[in-house]
C-alpha cells in the first residue's frame, strides 16, 4: 500500500506540486517553518538522528493559498535557499539563524508571537506571589498591546494598515526597546532569554512595520505545520528518504486543498482520475489541476 501511494505521488501529484512551487516563489510575501522527522534509512546517518520537514506557504494576502512541505536530511540554510530560488520579497520566520543567512533579496520578518511567548514563560517561571508588577509581566504587556492593535487593524487595506502601524505600533515598540535597555536579568534565566531574543531579533521584529501586507507573527506557518506534527505522533518516523519526500508531497496537496476550501478526499479523487492518462508535461494541463481550478463537487459543503 505504501508503494502504491508513493507511485501515485510520483506520477500524478508531484507534477502538480512542482507547478504550485513555481507559483509560490512568484509571491512577494511568504511564511516558513520547519520541524524534525526521524528517517530510519537515511544514507550516512544513524536511524535515531534528526532529519527535517520544512514548510513554506503563502501569506494572508495571496489570491490562492499554497502550502508546501519539503523534506531535507538536515536544517542547513542552503535548503531554504534552494527551495526559494527565484523568490524576492519578505519571508516570515522564527528566530532560527539559518533564515538570516539567506540572500539579500529575501528579507526576513521576525515573529512577535515568539517574543511574547518568552515573556509569558518568564512570568510563569516565577512563584505566583512574585508575578504582580514583575518585569516579565511588563514585557508581556508591551507585546499584548501590539497584538491588540493588530486585531483592530485586521480589516484595513494594506496601505492604511501601514500608516496605522507607524502611528500606533511603532511608539509601543520604541518604548519596549527603551524599557528593555534599562533592565537586567541573568542571561540563563527565563527573563534573560526573553531580553536576549528581543535584542538579537530586533532588526527582524521591526520589519513588519515596513509593508502593510506583512503580519505581526509567523503563526500562519505554525498553524500549517501543526497537522504534520500531530500526525508524526502517530506514524513516528519515515522508513526511507523517498517515503519522507513522498509524504511531503501528499501533505502539501491535502493542506493546500483545505486552504482552498476543498474536501481533500474529493479533490484527490478528482485529481488522480483526471491526471491519469493526461500529458502532465503540458503547462495548461497542470494549471487545470490546481486546487483552485477544481470543480464545485470538490468543495467543502
């Protein structure tokens, strides 16, 4: 059964995946994330070693959502650089340094949700009687203020959101940095780690002010990679690199279908029946098989 699934992925799903990849790198705003995966028979590596499933997806302003997984045996920045060849624009990411090594044509946007999480962890690390008025709580409130502003700006067009952020969000961010520069904490403490993240990531955290299409966090990518993380708890590992790569294609087709309000089962059934015998070297055929081209019968009722 595994061989049948991988054969179907190779023959009919991968060409459509490649067409979606071609369209993905034409976007101007993307999100990226990665998570671990154990592959038992990865050449040159022990069975217990870590491999990685990377994720790249469109942002909220894209006309057609695309979610693509990409299996790689390691976490090197060159994997992202290769996958994003041809892409020029903004890339939402977490604090992983590998993204900061990408070519200059790719500008990284930091994640405020990660910073807020670190301040929240610093608050929870204290005894309850010490939390009221503590420095970690002050930092958390600055972050919460920024997220509240974003909720109020959610329905605005990008141009107006850009102006509102400069007027309302930038003063909060400047105050947060000035406040953090007056505080000290043990580097290995939870609060110290939050301050370190803030100062190291600041050049990337401020980037979401530069374009109204950008988002305050990378939660969009984290939500998209979560289905794989949950399923990994069940299947635990991949047997071979080919199986891991095949699963990346299948996860991509399912998650992109869901993002386009399709029933994955009906979409894949239609796709496999239509692609069988079709000339998948023709661009027009591939474009007709994309999720947003699927018939009404594939849509979620």
